[in-house]
C-alpha cells in the first residue's frame, strides 16, 4: 500500500469538497482517462486563504549548517515499486550542494527570531472558508499521528491522524508538548510555504526531486534501498522507520518511536544524514503521477502544474524520503526512488525539509 500525507482539512472534510481555482490545477494536460470536473463554487485552499506572510519581504539570514558537495552526473531515476515513480528514466544533473541533515528546531528557531515568521499551522482560520464548521473548531493546529487501540483495515488513514488544536513546530504533539531540549530534532509541522520561506531567508532553495533522489542514492546504483540491498544489513537499522504492528504498536527496534535527532543513523557516501526515514522532506516540484513519462533528461524541474487524480482540487508538491511512520504494512516509500506528495498548505508531525544551493556556501 502507499502512504498518504495527512491534510489539515481532514478535520473539516465536509466543507472542503469543491475544486481549487488555482490555474496550475485547472489548466493542465490530464491523462487519457476522463475525470469529472467540479461545478460547485470554488473553495480556495487553506494555504491560499490564510497566508499572511509575504516570502519576498523576508530578510536574508544564514543557518550556518554544513552543506555537502554533490558532484553532478547521470543516474536512473524512479522505481518499479511505486506506480507514480515509473518509468525509470535517465537523468543528468549539474553539481550542487545539499544540507547535510534535515533543518532542525534550533535552525528554525533562529529563522523565526530573525524574521518574526509565523507558520501556516500557527495562523488563524477564517470562518468564511469553512462554512458549517463550529467556531470552536476553527483554531490553529496541525495533523498529529495518534495511535489507535485498533483499526478497521488500513484504508482510512483518519483512524490514526488527528487534527490537534495548538500543534505546530514549537509544540509537535500538541499545546502541552514542547521542543525545549530537542534542538537537534528535525523541525516538523512545516508546510511547503514555510519551507520555501526558510530557504529564501537562508539564501538557498528547496531541492528538485531529481536532485533529492540523486543525493539520496549516495553513488549507489540499482540498490533497493538508499543504503543497499538489505533492509537491515548486519542486523542494524539504517533509518528511522516503523517496526511493529502499524499503526497500533511501534516496537521501536531502531531506537525511536517518533522523530530521531539528526545524525542518529549513518551518513551516506556524500556525507548526508537521514535521507531515508525520520521525516518526509519537501521538494520544489509540483506533483503529477504521469510526469516521468515526459521528464527531460537534463536538470528536470518538475511539471508546470499539479495533478493528483485522487484529489483533483488540491495543489500538491513532491515529498521525498519517507518518515518514522513508514513500514511494510502500509508505506514502503523508503524504497529507493519512491515518491510522496502533499497539499502545499498542510503539515504534520512527520513532515520537514532540507535545503540545497547551486553556489558554494
């Protein structure tokens, strides 16, 4: 099965059922299969309606994190393990630099103190955008993984995701939780807009998914996982993923139930940490499951629009790397070449990012 990144609008499911007016969704070349077009009044996405921060006004700063040099080259991108990651195709990339680890709580704290930036999960919701939802529910928050005692199959992911009022990057599991003492944990509850704002401030950018996969492969070719052919070489876990009976019982064989501090697992050949597991990471590309069939050979930047046949009204970007919740039962997106996707205004406690730069830092 594939895993789905939770969308904040789940808690308001009865209100956000119409199409997104974003032209990048509407004016698109869709696959041959016909899909119905929503004729109801358009409802803007959460990101579009409540965004209050203008990324272009953010002052330049620096996160002072080590960046690893990735010498360009040609590789086979994709995997046959996921329908949306086919066909496997050749890609050639120029040189670039990538953060050696996921952006941490300490880094994001410096960014917020420098700019006053407020993440989407912290911003107020406009009642006009959620007709029929009780006012007491229209409070800032985000999606938090909440293990149920039991499940009825694995088709409905709302069984283990809850919209938690007060959950955000400073309070990963809710208002009573804090990041104090966890400076080296990857920052979470980060939407695409939040990640892009940070990257701009740091004088960097978000990686293309081609850059992300090339770096994650760490000079290995045709390996099933980013670290090699075996899930547990020499009986050692190589990434922070889920062990046990998902989603009710995590045995934490790898040492962690939730996020792990950066550098808890071995680096790859480029010196990069946590390119698999821990938290999903945003990429710059719009998401389309059919993009690989027409992807250019040289430095692909992703499609010009977003298209997800499962949720036509939502604008989505690619996510890569899987998270501490991925497992053989429900989500094996830690397999090399696998893709993830997420609505640009949504976040969760297993979603973060890292940056890249074309210029030498």
